[in-house]
C-alpha cells in the first residue's frame, strides 16, 4: 500500500513483496526497541497523570482511555476495511483494486455502523473529518481530498527536478564522493549520507527517494540490496525533516509541534541499526 515502497520497486526494478520481506528483517529489532520505549513512556505518563489528579481532586485515572470507544461504534465489522487491505495484499492483488474495495467497505461501515448521513459523508470525503469532540479532534481531525491537492501539486512539480538533475549530470561530483565514502563507512553508510542531504533539500519523500537513487545508483550491484538500503534510509529519513510534507502535514493536522519528531524512535532507529549491522559485517569480512 505504501507509495514509497512502490516507487522504490519501480526505480530498482525489484519485486515489492520481496522488498517487504527484507524490510521486515531489517526493521524487526528497531520495532521491538520502539515498542518497549513507547511502553515505558506510556506507563510513566499515565502514572504521572493519575498522581496529579489524585493530588488535586482526589479522583483517579485522569487520562481519557476510552475516547475512541465513546465516539465510535466499534465492533468487529469496523475492521473489515483493514482486513481487506491485509487479505488482498497477501493475495498480491493490484493495489488500486485493493484500495478501491477497502474504501468502498469503509464508506459502507461509516453509513451503517457509524450512522453517518450520506450528505455528511460526502462532505467528509472532500473537506475532511472534523469532530465536535475537542479531545478526539486533536487526534483525528483533518484529511479530505481538498487538503491533499496542494501537497500533490508540490510532489508533481518537485519530482521534475529529478529528471533535470539526471539530464544535466548534476550529481556526478557527489557520486564520486559517495563511492569514496563507501570504502570507509560501507555502501549503506553512503546511501544514508546521500539520503540525509536529499531529504534536507527536498520538500517531500518522493523527491528524496528519487535523488538518493540517482546519487547512489552505481554503488550497489545487487538491485534487491539497493532497494532495501533505500527503504531503510530515504523513506524514513525524509519524515525527520520538519519541512517535509511527510511530517509537516501530519503535525499540522493535529496541531503538534515539530519537537514531536524527537519521539519518532522508529524513524531513526532503523537507519542507525542497519548502519551498525553493516559496519560490523564490513569489519568482519576484512
């Protein structure tokens, strides 16, 4: 379902499902560490909140644990759109078909289980979802086709730069630097370095992936390995740049500050973990 995964699959001429298998392996340890860190933080925050409420009013549990259950009519039927995504993906059904059927299932669930009127649903599709509950609005407000037009135009225009850079051989000097750097910090380290620069100058994830691919295209002979490197660098590094669409839109939609990126453990644990693994392997071979 990921547009980034499909883009890398096309750029490297690799199979997306094989790439996903590799991503599961390289992201497993960072995922476990991230889950543990979030678990610890959650316990600390809940404990602090409960103590604060107890000391101020004598009442326990100051956190709103049931905000979604209070607003939505949750049942097994509401998982149908997500189940369709997973099931169709396992069957390797075309992503366009998968998304279309899942969206239609979501509309049906919204009408029959959430009891949203058809006219209101059409409004949500185009203008986004804006619940009256202020607490829920902090988490779920936003979206809609209209809100994505500006981002889509930016992506389309900025992607043109990739072809311009390639046609003018703009990155030849940087490619030589990356080749020399790969001998010191491994090929993965070079791809990671290139992805940081590409993400810093690009305003979206798509262009960051394309530029990183252009700069490092001749570093790794194996296409599957190169696809894995791109997934573990450009895809997760781009959202760490506050000005990137990949993070600025989500933060703006819930009114969160850019400092929220400090808690995006998964995004920077993946490249750091893979860099460590590749350096250890490189030294072992020597």
